[in-house]
C-alpha cells in the first residue's frame, strides 16, 4: 500500500498537484531550481528547425576545419593543442543546436558518461593550460593525447555496447600471457 501511495504522489507531482509530504516537495523544488538557469536559457534560445540546422552545420564544419587544420601545425604542439581543442569545443557545441543546451548538458551528465565527460572536459582545459600558460611542448602533447583518448571514449558512450566491445578488444590485444 505504501508503494501505491508513493506512486500516486509521484503522479501528482508530474501533473502539478500539491503533494502532502514536505520532504518530497523540497526534493522536487531543488530539482526544479537546479535547471532553472538552463530553462531560462532554453526559452531565450528558441530557433526554427532551419536555424538549428544552419547553426549545427556552421559550428560543426568550423570545428572539423579547426581539427583538420591543427594537423598542419602538428610539429608545433602549442599551436596544435590550441587549434585541436578549439575544434573539439566547436564540434561538441554544435550538437547543442540540434538537441538544445539543456538536453546536451543532461546527456553529458548522464551516469553512463559522467566520467567520460569529466575526463574529456578536464583534458581540454589541461591542454589549453599547457599550451597557453606553461608553453611546454611535451606536456601539451601529452594533454592532447589524453584529450584524444577521452574524445574517443566519450563518443563511444553514445553507441550501445561500444565501450564494452572496445574494452574487450583492447584486453585481448594487450594480453601479455605467454
């Protein structure tokens, strides 16, 4: 009976009715406030389908172009790190045009890919920090390698069973038993 009451209260919350339990109301209010900024941002960023496709295409094409142009300066790790990271940021941001910034952030913070997202964003910050402030070619190159690996792992999180398949392949390839 208690499960039925809880389910009924959840349905009430979804419909917008008042719930008697103060603890559940506080939890619902906290959840609502946590995305209040993103809700306001989404309301102010209403675009037509055509505008969304143009924004995606321009942002994605610019990101891919920056990533490809970074290969021209591969021997200069600092310039490479800046252009490669800028290309990744633009490509990542391009999907916000298609699905919206709120959904993009919620998908990135999904429990399945929260660690991949954190490592990917941290590696971009580290690469830019090493390139812009430290000016160390070796550290920048290591940060770019980490960034590329994080990008691949993050991208695989959107394909069902891809990460487990790649993990099994890597384990079988690098198995050192004789």
